[in-house]
């Protein structure tokens, strides 16, 4: 039905945009585990992979902040 098609297109466009951002952000921050995130997006659900990526990103940012603080003292 047309409503389902519209929602499917919206999800596909949003998921594509977020996936591109995840890949570029993972490369920029050198996040390990991107393959696991992308596999979970495809095999389980995008709703599983995106929060996993955000967790890995926050963990990496905390790691970088810790190393910057240790280098500064």
C-alpha cells in the first residue's frame, strides 16, 4: 500500500544517510568494530546497529579525552 511504501523509502533514505555518517565518523576517529556494526545493521536491524555504533563512538571519545588529559599533565 502507498503508506507502507512511503515509510519504507523514508527509512531507506535515513538509514543510508546515517550509515554514510557512521563510516566517515569511524574512519575519522579510528573506531574499531565498524564491521560488527555494519553486519548488525544488515543481519539484525538498523535499530540495533546504530545504537551500537553510538556506544563505540562514545567509548572512543572518552578514550581520546583520557589520553589527552594524561598528555597534558
